[in-house]
């Protein structure tokens, strides 16, 4: 990792800043071997071959161990077999990968984080769209997978950094990146809602998030095609995580690609939940605003009183909301003023 980038990182356990505790080997201001330390707890994270390992025993207990072990076992043969993921559905691998990366709307100087970066098939494409003023950070839970990524990207013309970490505790500060990409990783997140929230957290407002995972959509579940996919891998039956999309997401798109059995979400990051012009007066007999209709609710009245109110409102020349508001306010102020119970 580059020494100047230490300010981008944070402790994944306590969220506090990190310091460079020790440098064993350094080349061109890049730490090849060394130690980072949490300012708050003194927790140490080791750098080896330029890669920081942020995985802790606590994270492994919470579910990271399975994915770490699984991908470590298949790392050596992953690139040899990954083409099957596309050829099974008569798709072109390069076309699918580029279509997803197109959704990031990258500019050459962007700082991009790829989660579940694996051996670097997509990393290589993303790097080709950036220049020396941009940067690409590659995160994966498996150091074995990431070692192949390091080798694949060693000669690209864009600054890169590799990090071993959990997507559910991304070791970067808020609003660090211009875009984030994750292909076929969220299905292994030990805490999916937290992981999706984390991905939005580290992207700047206005930046894009794109992620993809296996899924046979509802309209294909009863077809022979869909049943065969699910029979081969139960993950194809996992639900689409619509309810876990963070409130900061805007202009959300979801589509099914790669044989129509992989969903892709893309959205733009905003600061918080949306804001509406809810104090705008609504025309018509009922009147009021979205806010008064939500926050101004009182106890109900009898059916007879409601009928009378509707009839009287027609002669008042005011909307129902304004007429009732004036009546109730006037009566309440009078009672309070006189101390009447």
C-alpha cells in the first residue's frame, strides 16, 4: 500500500484511524511489508507483499471463515473454470463483464473499489478504463484469490492497492471512492444488509454502486431451465435483496443478465433518505399537505359528525383541512385560555 493512502483506511472493528506502525520493506513510497496499528485499541494489521490483511478472528467466527476457506481452495483453478459461468447460458464472458462495468459510468481519474475482486478478471477491465490520476482498490476475503489478482495487475498503468477484508466491515472511511463494483460476491456475505450498507457508505454522493449475483427470477422458477439451475446450486433460489438496498440509493436499476439468471443492481449514492416537498398544498376539497395528512392525525369522529362536516365544508369556501384546522385551533385556544376542562 502507498504510505500517502493511510488516511483513507480505518480499523474495521472500531472505525478509528490507523497509523503506520512499522515498515519492514518499502519501494517507491509503497509499503511492501509492515504493520498498521489502530490508534484506539492498538490492534495490528499486517502488510505482506504489499497487501494489507484486515481479517480478524472475530470476523471469521461471524461467518467469514467459510468464504475464506472455499475461495482459497479453488483459487488455483478459478480462472481455468470461470468461463463455464457464461458458456452454460450461451453468453460471451467479455460482453457480460463489460456491460456490467459500463454501468459504473467511470471517468479516467476515478477512485474505484472492487469488492470480491477475486483473481482480477473484472479488475483488469476496470483498470483499462482508468489512468494514473485515478486508482483501483481490490478487496477480497481470500488472500489466495487476491494473490492472482496482484500478479494479473502488476503492469497496469493505474495505481492499485490490494486489501484482504470482509465486505461487511470495509476498512475505508466514508465517501472514499467514486464508484464500487462487486460481481458475484454478495451471496457469500455473512451479513447481507450490513454488507450492502457498507458498500454505499464508502462511495461519495453521486457515485455509482454496481453489484451482481446468481438468481433465477420468479417468472422462470417453474420452467425446466430454472429448476435445473436451482438444482445445481441452491443459491439460484436466494431472494433478490430489494429490502436491503440502502436508503441512500437513488435511480435504482435492476435487470437480469447472463442467461437471465444473474441479477444486476446499479444505483447512485446520495447522502441520506430522500426528501419530499411535503409541505406543498394539495389542491381539491380535502386540501392539506402530505405532512399534515401524516403528522396531523387526530381521533376519529362519529359517522353522523363526518357527514355534517363534509356538508358544512362545502359552504365554508375552504378545504376540509384548512376549515377543520381553524375550528380546532380556535376552540383549543379558547379552552386553554379559560382553563376549561
